[in-house]
């Protein structure tokens, strides 16, 4: 079963699982409302999945500051209910989490043993979701990723290309660093979890680091718009409701050592993404 099957990651994961010959129950709104425990329980009782990829989430970082309880209800409380049901079925659960559980204070890649300290309502709701999974499910994988982009108008590279095509002015933050991650690469990297009992917390993202400004510049360059003017600015020059980590690069060596998976550099992934 894949929750959030219509999202950036969910779409890619469902496609890859089906290509690999798995029978997939792909669920999303409006039929599958995570916040309705009776719907979740009824679906799991009927389908009885052997493995669950939980990709559904509240991901609007800014809006979460205005409705933190809704973010928590979806990312934490609904996740807790799903975890209990998964545990009852004996089905391993993969919970997709985020680099936003960290505060960004350090300047070296975050390993799984660094204690989270989220700065935003979104980050806190995802951390609460992690804790709910740990407490409710014996067979779990918590996989943190970062700066996800996929086939969606909401994806950062597509937003940049859309603005450039409209000749809109571009101001992009250059003092926040992370690892841009292609949803299709992340989906492929999750497949080795099937059949594994190496449960626990892991980090998985594309290789290399970037600022949002560098990611924007590379996106335009790959689209043959490298001469489009971009103004680099500091995060402090933007008025935002949510506080974001200044540095949230993830150390993915544990995942590589455990599952033999290392995602390619983000520039290579971005090139394929833009060309497609």
C-alpha cells in the first residue's frame, strides 16, 4: 500500500512498484482520508497490505504556521492510527520524514543520531509523526529526505521555470543549504526496504549540496535559460511565517552501508528531470 499516491513521491513509487511486479493499493484523497480512522481501519482490514509506504503528509510549511493543529493531525495523529493498524497486521511501515526536524545549527551533514530540534510547526508535526511510529509500530522504517522535487507545478524547479517563462523577477535565497532530491530517485532508493528487517531511522537524499540560488541557477542553465537574471538574497530579506534550518544536509552513509544504495548527485538527477 502507498498512501499519498497522487503526490510527487507517491506517483513515482507506485509506478516503480508496479513495474517491479508488485500488487499495489494506491490511496489518496478524497477516498482515503487519513484523518478518518474508521476509513483507514476499514481499508486496511479489507486490503490487508503486507507492506506500507506512508508518503501522505501535510507539507505546506508556511500554512502550517497558521493551522498547526491540522498539520499535527495529519502528520502525527493520523500517522499514529496508521501505525497501530500496520502493527496489528504485522506489516512493516515506511514513514517518509524530513530534514526540517533539525534546527540547522551545525555545519556538517546530519546523522541519524543527532537529536531533532524542529524550528517550524511543520517540522514539529513531522517529528511527532516519527515518535508516533516508534511508539506504535514494531516494524518500521523512518526515512528522512530533503528538498524533494518531482513532477508537480509545486516543485521548486518548475516554479523557477514558470516564473522565468513569464519574465517575472527572480529573487532566490542563497544562505540556506540542503540536498535537492529527485522524487523518482528517492522512490527507487526505497525499494530495497521491501523484504528487509533492518528497521530503524535512515537518511536518504541525492548527493551533493546546494543553496536554493544554486539550484535555481542550475535549473535555468539546463533549460537553456542560463542568462536569465536572478538576484541572490538572504533568508532574512523575505518575510516568512515559518523558520527554516539554514543547513539541513543529511548524511546518508548509514543507508548506503545497510542497503547498498547511494543516490546520484543532485545535478545529474536535475538534468534528467529538466530534460523530461
